[in-house]
């Protein structure tokens, strides 16, 4: 629970922005479920019960919760040392080995600026928007600097005071005499929670945290060529930094809706185009509607077979990642077989069948062709 163990919010099964009432409700439900009286002889339930109580002890206390949100720990919470169960020896040997291998215990400045957390949101666009690019608005819930106290956490007219217990260092030293000599362990100051500062009168707007949760409107330009799985990074639109640090970034996870007619393969587009039997046999020029709605002329060579693929170059999608130019539109030819014929059309087709020495009967020439086309595409 100090960064190496379970997250306290996960232990209680609540989000990080949960209200005090939501935390209390979740705690009561878990206590009833995992209480030793309800699980006699169940060691696992007993350990879980201890973790639930420890998590609630921190998250139900506003000051402790603030310290945990900022530093991932509150005082000496323990959690994860390989010397657990040996009293203070774990800290002693940990500091000793840290001193030997890293040139001394590493101490961080509790007042040093730290970057805010990154945020991620999902966005869905149409295939046309992915091809041409677009702009979308997002309403991002995030932690921002408190305007009333300007991020200090102290009531207006007051300032945070230097912690008298640690002298502003955020850490306290404990000396212990052992059979190996005197050792010094360095722990987080329990009085200020490692901040080095003590707020005597807290800001009423942010309860001393220096940040408040707000919803901010962010306008994001979606570039042409995005695909499902693309992540866009918007610098500086994440959560506010701590101690004057820079804000985090906002990431937009993209997904593209399927289109009823066009199929996408990277920068390439595919579409089916039905043509008549005379066009397939004799050739000609037809118009093809592209993704943008514009119509382009496409030459059909004589003798074109069902399943033939013709290209309209440059009418696909822009290549976003490492590619150049624009993809092509692949036109898959199908032959449209009429289901109803006039007397004249039937007569002409029977004459053609005779000329081609094709037997026709109740299942006529075009019925057979229709079955052939169906076999190809099914």
C-alpha cells in the first residue's frame, strides 16, 4: 500500500474521485462480506478484512487521503519489504544496503515540482472523418490548480508553515543501536506526511489539497488518416502539476466506425461495383461514387470478368504513420443479372445464346450466369 502493495482505492473497489459517502458505503459492504465471524477459519478472509480496515482508516481521513493521493503513502504504512515481520530491521538493513550500493540514502525534496497525471479518453469517428480529418470537443474531468489558494492549500491570507517535526525535509531519522553498530533509518515524517509543510488553516475550496476537480472543454484536431488504435497526444491538457510542476498530457484513443459500403485496409479502400452483362462484355465507362461522395469515371475493359478489381488511384485514405501519399480505391466488379426480362429482351438473349451455342431452357442463360456470380462471391 506504499506504492509496492495494493492500491487502497482498489482494496475498497472505489474510483480515486469517490466521495466520502461512497467510500463508507463500499467499506461497510466489504466488512460484512469478509468479517471473521462470517468466515470462521478462513485465513484469506481474515487477511482481506485487515487490508479493508487499513484502507478505510486512510481514505476516510481527509488529511491522510490527501497525503496518500499525492505521495502514495501515509506515514509509515509498510507494505512490501522483504524483511516484514522482523520489527524495524527491514528498514535498518534496507537503508544500510541502499547506502552501500547507491552512495547513501536517497532523499527527495518534498517541495520539488512534480508533473501532473496523464489522462486518456476515447473518441469515435466515421470513416469519412478519418479520411478528411475533423475537429471534436471533449469535456475532460481533471484536477486543476485551486484558484482561491493558488495551489498552496492554505486559507486566503495564510501560507503553509514549515513542519516543525522534520524541519521541512519531509523525512525524519531514527538512530538505533544494534550488535553491528549504530544504524540510521530514514522514514516519512508522520506529522506532515512527507510534504515538509504543515497547513494550519486549510483552503475551504480545495480542503488543503491545492487542486480541485473540474470539467474542462478541450478542442482536439483529428488528423486525416487516423485508424482504430491510434492514440493522439495533446500536450499539457492532463491534470495540474504539484508544487508548481507542469501539467500532464491528454491522450485520445481513436476508433473508426465501420462503413456500410466501403471496407478499409490501412490506407486502401475497397468497394463493390455492379455492372450489366453488356458493359462487362463490350466494355464502357461508368461512374463510381467515392467515399467523399464525388463521382469518378472508371473505364471498364471489354471482357471484364466478375471479381475483376480495377483501381481509382488516390481515392483511398491518407497514410498517417510513416507512409506517404494517399491510398487507392479498389473497385471489385460484380455482374448485375436481371431478374425480369421483357419479351424483346428475352428474344434477343435467346438469339445471343443460339449464336454462342449455349443451351438454354427453363433455367436460362442469365439464370446460369447469376448462379455463377453467386458462387464467386459466396
